C-alpha cells in the first residue's frame, strides 16, 4: 500500500466524521472547552444602560465653561436622578449616566472646591460614556454553534444572563495499548520491560480535547486478546485509539485484528515520525491505530486524531496554527515523507533590518523513541515531502501549545 500524504489523509478522515453526539445542558462553570450545540442570543443589551467609563463628572457640554454645582453623587450600582440644570454629578466608573447629561469629564480634568466644579480645558460631547448596547445589541447572536468554549466565551455568555449552556456530549473514547514489553507506571518492571507512557499520554491528550476516557487497557501481544478487547470497546465507546501493533512485524497484531473484525480504510502515512498509522472501524466504531513509539504516537495524535475528534464533537471553524521561523539546521536529502522535527524557538534581534527573527533550533535527539525531545520542544518544524532545507531558510513551524489546544485544528 502506497504512503498517503497527510493532507489527503485528513481530507478522507474529516469527510467521514459522524454526526455530533446528543446535546446536554451544563452550568457555565462546567462548560470550559465544551462545544457549543446552539447559537447564543443576547436577551439583554450590554451594557444595559448608558454608563460612565471614568471616575469624574457627568454634565451638559453646553454648560461649560463656568462653575457647576455638584448636585448628586452617583457610585456604580446606585440609580441616578435627572441632572439639574446648570449642575454636574460626581460619577464613578460603571455608574448610570443621569438623564440630561451628555458628557463625562475625567476627574483629572476638573477642579472641585466648595461643592462647585470647574472643567480644566475643552469638553467633547459624548466623551467617556459607554452607550447602551455598544458592546452587544439586544437580540444579536454573540456565539455560533460549533464553537469550542474558552474562558472568555463563557464570560461573554454570562454577561447576557445565561447560567447554563447547551453543549454536545463528550465523546467516549477507549484506549488500547499493546506490547509484552510494557508495564504500567508504578509496577515493578522486569529488566527487559519499559513503562507504558503512551496510555497516560493519550489519556491526557484526550481529556484536554473534552473527551471522556472510559477505558484504558494494556494488552499482551496476543491476537485473540487484542481482538476481544477491540470488540468489547467497540460496544461501549464512540471511538477507539490504540497504540502499538500497527506496523508489519510478526508481533504487530492490531492492524490484522481491525481487518478481521471490521475494516481498514487507511494505513501508512507519508510523514516522519508516524508512518504506521491505521484508521478504520470495528463493529461500526471508528478506530485509530497509532504507532507504538511515543514520539510517533504523540505526533500522529496531534496531527491526525485531534482534528477528527474535535469535528466529531461538533466543533467547526478550527484552523491549524502555523508560523514562520528561520531553520537552524540543514536537510540535505529529500524524503518521500513529510518530516516533523522537534525544535525550540528563539528570538534574535537583527540590527540590519531592525527586527526580531524567530529561529528554529532542533532538539538534541530526533529519534521517535525519545519523548524528552517533545517535552523540550516549543514547536514542530515542517520539512515538506521531497524538500531540502539550508541553514537560514524560512520554514513553517507548528507551536506545541497550539497542537495541544482544543481551539485549533
């Protein structure tokens, strides 16, 4: 089977995303990173009344210059009386503008003595007044269905009076890691065994995307055990993510069990790390088979599984965050796979141009088994399929934080 370019693989995968799950109402305090299931309409205007943007004095612009009697004091949260002719109101930030006033003068631009206030300088009608509905008009749509809710979105929803919000239910995901050489963290490994870092890594990546991890199982390299686990998980999960056993070795049984108990739609990506990636279904349940090397598992999850999971939870309009940097490395031989190098990003000032340059420096080890390189890295530098790179060339980089975030594809 030929290697599939990443862009083509994503087009295939995202074209087969199932309908979003059912909806549920949750309190705003529990809505972080959930996907909005309906548009949000403002039932009130924001701000709901004309109010002062400054501490100062509310007055009629035409009454200036001259001394004005301070006729009332209006803190925030207190109703205002109509402004008496020829007077000013001492007002504070957020307080309602009294009827008749058309301007607020900052306290720094006014002088009050013996209950009389004089304006120091010119007055601009309408200055320092936040008008009703200037932020949000009553009846307007403030957020659209499919948005992943960040803290600022939740604050916006609260500002129009909603205490709950309709979101799509979390996807239920099961994790299957395989390998006789693996033991779970906390156990005592034999000299020939290593700790299972992939299961924990995948669980935290899934949780960060709003998914519910309903099972995580470590299976030995036994076809029957692996197949039975896949069937059991398919009956209870919305999606299965496996790690290990999808390559071509004699002890790689996951791919064969997917084909025996379901079907395989995609295998082998033209990327490095992460070539042996499988996608298909078992008893109607979508399944991703990730490679067993921890860096390969991390990269393929971020690049392939994450966009699918977000779309499957109803998220729309997400884009991959890409920036440009100067390569601090050479790639002299073109490859038939698109390569993702782990890099740290540094800023360097360029006196000739008077600007700062972002530079991509490779981490010390690019092996697919060295997870510390991902932990050290700030980004993945993208070396396109068939390309070479020379020191100083501009190169696309994908920030690690964005690859982890549910707010980007």
